[in-house]
DNA sequence: CATGGGATTGACT
DNA sequence: GTCAATCCCATGC
């Protein structure tokens, strides 16, 4: 047995490395809370995510490999962007090893940088309406379908670790939003203290 | 080839 | 609370 140093700093996996994404999709979803997402000059702190896995019916990859789901089944650390309800672009981070269909849906951000540009692209003023939903945040950051399959490591959309001095977020979990299949799974992760999460707000969610 | 259904949002009753 | 917008994709005839 080796001695465990006292006051060893908590090691957080680094989202600037592919290895961050090549893990359990649920661990990735949880660890993304508090990280920063950037595109161009705009950036926001991730405050809400959901995990999806090919073994459950709410995941697009549940049906197997098609043209649409190919990115999901591919290498980790890649963006999966798809059109939802014919209107919105939704951003996911592909997770788990190559060949396993799994991804984390980014659902809400706290605006950090380039906020004026976000207001312009969204056409709203309130900071809490800028990125408090998966379709809102892609519009705010100017993320469209053309970024599907781009790398999240060194690509146009990047994810940065939390500041070392930032306290770890208090995370609550609950059922995923807006799905009809596998609705019993509590694979939604929120920063319990953020006013920037999407609706429904998570008072009924469990603290972990 | 026709059809139905969304990992949503914003406007409206 | 209800509901339409809007289009890609998967499925079925």
C-alpha cells in the first residue's frame, strides 16, 4: 500500500483531452457541469446536461447505425449537432469508446463572454433567456448543423475546464426533459445553484 | 413515395 | 395551461 498524500487536490479530468470523453457518458455529463463552452468570441459556463446511451430508447443510436446516428457511434470528443422539431440545432458531445453510441446533450449555459453577440443572435435582452435551453444556447453561440462531427478538442467549438479556484458545483439529478421513451431514467444533471438552467427548473430533483 | 413524430421554443388563452 | 411552426429522418405501403 502506498501512502496517500494529505490535502491532495481533486483531479478533474480535462475536457481539452479526448480521454475526458472516452468514459462513461454519465461521468462525462456530470463532469461537464462547471466547464466552459466556447464558439468564436462567445462562451458560457455549462450548468445543465443530459446523458444518452444506445441501450435505451430515447437515444438516437438505439435504432442502430444510420446516416444520422453515425457520429454518435463514432469517436469520442466529437460534436453531434442535429435539427430538432425542424427548427433548432441541438449540441451533443459524443462519449464512450469508438463503436458505442452515447452522447451528452448540452442543455443550458450561464453566459460568460461575448454576451452582446449572444443578445444579437437571440434577439432577447435577459441574460437568463439567452442560453437556458438546448436550442437557445446554440442560437446564442451561433452553433449550427455545419458544426456536426467537428472535434471538441482543437475544433471550432471547444470545452474548457473550470477555473482551479472554482468550488465544485452542487449537482442535482432528475428525469430528462421532453422525451417519451425511457422517461424513468434520471439522467439529467443540473447545477443546483444556477438560475440559468432550462425549464422545468429542478426543485423536485435529487441532490447528490 | 407518403406519412408521422420529435432530446423545442415562443406566442397565446 | 395549450398549441403551431417547421424539416429531417425513419418507417411503411
